[in-house]
C-alpha cells in the first residue's frame, strides 16, 4: 500500500507529544513548558487529532534512550497501542543518535505508531517510491566491529555515520535520493 501523506495527516489520530530538554536550568525547564504549549497549539490546527498524552524528560541528554524515563514509558505505551502518532518538534528532541532514531521508529512502525517530526516535516511512515530498504551504521573506523554511538562520538575512532540504501533505479534516481537525504539532514 502506498503511503499518502495528505490522507495520513487528515485521518483520525490518537496523539501524544514528546518533549525533552537536556539541562535542569530554569531557562531550559521554561523551554520544556513552552514546547508542550506549542504542541497543544499545533493540535488546534489538526481537528482529527485526539491528544491522549504528553511525555517530557527534564534535564536528560538525548544521547541515551534508556536514561529517559518518560521516553521509555512512551515506548511501553506504544507497545500497548495506547496511541498511533507521536508528535515531537524535531529529530534531535527524539534522539541525538541516528541509529537509535531509526531502530526506534522502525520498532514503533511494527506497533502501528508513526512519529511526526514537525520542524523537519518527516512522517516516519512516509516512504519514497522505489526505496526497497535502508540501513544506518558506521564505517571506516579503527576500534573493531563493536562501534556504538557513544564510542563514535568521542571522535578518536575514525568512524563516520553511514547510510546504505537499496533502491530500484527504474523508480527513483540517485539524484532524487540524495536530494531527499540532504533535505532531511539539513
């Protein structure tokens, strides 16, 4: 079945919001309250959304998912099918680690839960016709095959994040894929 962004945006959705700030400074806590108010204002423009919850982590880095209690509760609730759409402001609020983001959004998709990254205009169940599979990882490093995000971020391994895309060139060109890729990461 082909994903239709307009249909998906307009169908009834049970929605939750996820917000995060990485420090407990007063300004950051205020920013978190502003994030949550911003989501509520956004929901007013989507009459098909029924807001069923909010999840927020205060003073916690986005580099590790397991250290964010609200994020982990949100994932448990997703497995229980309590909602079908997570709305977050941008990819970096969801996770700082590309691999974690991809693995988690793929897991959520198995439960019928989509993530909408508002500022990036990414709906995770939207696909590019002709893309068969995509996988992220690391390449060209020196610390062996056990590279993980924290190790790579230290900057002394030589690893770089990579993406492998399997696609049908009869349906989508490499130029179109690169344009979509750079649009998303810009």
